[in-house]
C-alpha cells in the first residue's frame, strides 16, 4: 500500500488496475474535524490493507479549519470501488457497519447512505443536484440489518 498526501487529501492506494473510469465511485463517511483523526486514518488504511477496497482517502487534517460561522468543518473518508462490484459493496458496507460508520435514526434504523460515482462528482452533482443510483437499502434492510443481496 502506498500513502500519498496533498493539501486536501491523504490517500491509501492499493492495486487500482481493475478500476474502470466510468464505473468508479465511493461510499463516504463524514466526520467532524474534532473526531479522533487517528481513528479516521486507521479506518482508511485498514480498509486497503485488509483488501476491502483498493483505494481510500480522507480529508487532510492540515486543511481543517473553521467555517465562517466559527464551528468545525466536516471531513470525509471515501472508499472506492467499481459500481458493479457487488461483493465489493458487501465488503465495504460490512466494514462500515462493524466500525459504526453509518448513522442511525432516532428509532435505531440505519440511515440510507449513498454510493456516488466519480462521474457525478466531476459533473458537480452535490446536494439537491445529486441523485443516488446506488443506496444502502439496495443491499440491507435498514430496519433489520439483514442482507437483501
């Protein structure tokens, strides 16, 4: 595994040779910059070391700062795979659940997180402009946490 760093990201890189450009995307885990950055680093590096994903990255803590309102900004971890890699989705989603990386509603139900294609990111699809084609509920019953696929 290689580790590359720039002002925005710290990347953990395995063998990405099987990535297909228009199929690559990511499951994301958002965190407050006040969270334990050592845990964030471990989540990203372990996912690559364990072969769960071939590439992960997280916001570089050197870029953390305050937003104009004086509160902590949010960081993100990204875990990459091809969108049609069903076994890969199962691996990363199991990893997310095991490591408490999926939020829950007040009733304890898993939040329906989304997979985002890099093509959607490059096209500037954020917020209301982003429409998820792959969501957690396609794989897991959000109430019972049983696998559907």
